[in-house]
C-alpha cells in the first residue's frame, strides 16, 4: 500500500516538474506577478504623493496682512500672488479654468484682530478661502493653509474666523456635486466594467478553441475547404459577438443606474451626476472595442493551450495584467495628457472611461484608443490564422 502511494506521488511529481509550462505557471509566475503588481502600485502611490507635494499652486491673496505673510510663505509648493480676488476669479475656479486657491483678508486685518473683543458679541474678522476639492492640488493647499491659519487663530484666542458662512448662499468649496461624485466614480467604475467584461469573455473563449482541440473536433474544421484566416476571423467575431452581449448588458446597467443618482434633497439641492448623450456613446464604443481585443487575446492563448484547463491557467496572468490596468486610475491625480499612452491596450480603455466619468473626456484620446484596439484585434486575428496553419500547435497533446 505504501509503495503504491509512493509510486503515485513520484508519478505526479514527475509529471508536474517535467512540464515546464505548468511549473512556471503554478510556482514561479504567482510570486513574479505579485512582485510586479505591488511594485507598480507602490511606485504609483509614491509618484502620486511626490507629484502632489511638488505640484506648484498659485495662492491668490487679497489684502495679505504682514502678520500672516510668513505663514503663507511657509506652505510648500505655493506661489503667492497678491491681487484683488474678483467674482470672475471665483467663477473660473468653479469651472476648473483656474488651478488656484483664492484668499480674501479684510482690509486692515491686523488692526481689526488687535482691537477685537471676543466678549463683545460682534462678528470677528472673517478670512475667506475659496478652493476646488475636485482638484487635488487646490484641495491640498487649502487644507494646509486652513490648518496653519487655525493654529494662528488659536494663538490669538479666536480673534478671527475662517470661512464663516454669513448667509445660506455662502460657498467656499467651488466643486459641485458632479465634480465630486464624478471623481469618485471615475476611480471605481472603469475597473469594475473591465473585470465584468473579462469574466464574460473568459467564460466562453477557452472552450471555443482549446475545448475543440481537447475534443478533437478542431481537426474536422481544419480539413474543410474553409480558409484558415476565415476560420480565425469567424472565431474571433463569434466570440466577440457573444461577449458583446455582456458588454451591452454592462452598458445598459450603467445607463439605467447613473440617472438614478440624480436626485434632490429636501431643500431641492441637486445631488448627482449629469452625463450627456455623447458621454454614453463614448462609454458604449469603448466597452465594445475592449471586448474585441479581449476576445482576440484570449483566443490566442486558447489556441496555444492543449486543453481547457491549461487555457484557464494561461489566462490567469493575463487577468492580473487587466486588473493592474484597472487599478491605475486610483493612483493618478489626473488622466494622462501624453497621447502615446492611449496606444497601450486595456490601459487606454480604462483611461478613456475614467476621463468620461470625471467629465474630462477629449475626443482625440477616444479616437486613438478605438483605432489602436481595432488594429490590435486585426493583429490577433492574423496571429490566430498562423496558429491554425501550424499542425504542431493545433494537434499538440
């Protein structure tokens, strides 16, 4: 009994360690991928923190007091501009046309603070700080300035106020609800969409090619008069067509759920998101282009694999790459301006969806992404055709 058990153990070990692909995929690849993924995430977080700390923001100050000047100068990565803060500047800050923090001090601030009696019952001098919390740099400088002024206020026994709302209409954070919620959704929804699409494609693609190799039915197709490029194209298009149903389902879910976020509270203040028809169109065509390249890439891996089980094993690293692409927006301050990054498959789709949900969509990145994904799909079809022409690949056991 023991000898039989040892024989089986030796046989399984020999099979496992003799299969270099299985050994690499099961033992070496997980550690390598985790190292790469966490290294990229760590680099992204460090880069985001470093860029955020070093990104210079203009601090436009009206009536800068002599006593506060050293405090303002002590804030890192800030350029101080002494000027009148107009309503036009505040409107531009709200429209994201200005990447600044606006500060209004009362005239003769130092004299007013020196003569103010907290027991008098009158309002203390008020410092107004306008910022946009949807902008990382503006929000960072605001919190540093507000913290420094609050500490100074405590030293003076609360002889002035910061952003005191003298009326219901008073607003100092110029980010609207669309900006705030859009910024949150842009970090989460693109990754969820990509993972749902990947799950849909993975559920059907391995069995379509590797499954036929395993069952032996691929040989019947290969001996027919059908051209190999027609077979490859038919496989990719059919798989994409089925997977597109998953993509369309995801899009319908998004299209139906986003309007429900547009609600009003008891006071009639709108809380939600406003996406245009063109935004929905961009999301839809990005989803469809992503499905095409997913189906073609998984088809390639499925053609290389010997059976459905090995195809699933080979696809796992590919899934981790897709997950890394989906996580990248969480460690970015803004969508990339470099158009070259939109040539990177999957990463380009994530960036387009991120920009769309954040109300920052531009047409050139969308066009580059769509063209690149279609080209990559064509290259994958060509590669699949070459594999169908290789008997070594198609009939490997």
